[in-house]
C-alpha cells in the first residue's frame, strides 16, 4: 500500500477530529473520505451478529436515510459488500443492470437523488466487521486515485473498529458518534414488541417491520415509533398479516 497515501488519509481524519477537540471516530473517517473522493455523502455500518449489519454513522441526513433504506429493504450495494470479499461499485443506480440487481433499493435511491454508490467491506481475512458506503448525486465511477483513496479510508475504519473491539481504544460510543444510537434502540425495541405480539423470533419480527415500512413507503424508524407508542399493532389483522384498518396510525391508507 502507498504509505504516502495512508499518511495523507490519517492526516485528513485527524484534522477533522482536532477541529472538534475530540479523538478520531468513524464519523471523521466518513467525513474525510467523502471530501477526499468528492462524494456527496458517506455512511458506515457495523456487524451486530446473526448476519445483520446496522448503520452507525452518516455524514448528512440523506446519507442517513440511504443507510436506513438499505437496512429496511435488506438489499443494496452495502449488503452485497458485507457478504462478499470485494468492493461493490455501482456507477449508475438508474441503469437497468442496477435495477435488476437491486429492484427495490435502486429505484428508491434514485428517487432520493442518489445516482451512484460505492461500498467497501471492512474485512480482515474472512472476518467482516462492517461496510463503508460512499454516495454521489451524479452517475459515474470512481477514478483510479479516488478508488485507491477510498480503500485506504476503509482500512482506517477497519483499524478503528478492531482497536475498539480489542479494548485498545475502549470508547465505542465515541467511536460511532454518528447519530444512529437512538434509531437502533427504537427499531430493535419495536421488533421486540412485535415478536411478542406475533409469537415470532426477534429477527423475523424485524423482517415484518421492514416489510410494513417498505409497503407504505415510510421510514422504518417512524413505524418503530408508532409501535412503541402503541399506535400500531401487528396482531390486529392476525399473525403474518398487515395490521387491521383501525390500527393504522391516524387512519392512513397504504401507499400505492
């Protein structure tokens, strides 16, 4: 690996952290990487067990929504990068090949103005610990220098995660100060409630939450908050069915 490139990457990460007077975190890696490769935004997900990876960092609201969208749908470049060994580079999400590969995610992303996405697995051998995602509001691939820079930033994120899990940094909340903590808690609490309502495992209940949010074109966290606020139950229409009409929040109709 080009050591000069590595030094430049860490200098940029440190610069962003020093401006805030804090230690370098994954958010600073994402911010520095987006700047280095002229991306519109960046996000990062971390594995949580059972094959699931949760978003933990986003550089802006749109990146956060894209990360949440992939989590909701269970498909997209990030999901593919997590299960594979190579980066997934989608230079044009509006292209037929992208819509064929990600039939739900690609159209939803382009509707939100995201036309290209590049996902880099954080991996050490066969161990996958997360994925670094880069978004652009224009179609087109990464240039050679940009791709090389992105790979270095992915390695930097991997190093931070491995240091933390090995007890070297010992500051996991600071490491992932990306604004998703409350989101994750609400979604997984809601999945727990749905699992009780339907007599399912929590993972299956989470799938039901995702499907409900996607079918109604709602954010997953909004659905979770309705469940937590007891404005929405999943047993009203019977296990495995959408909630009864009277249980829809504010009497809303399903979106077509």
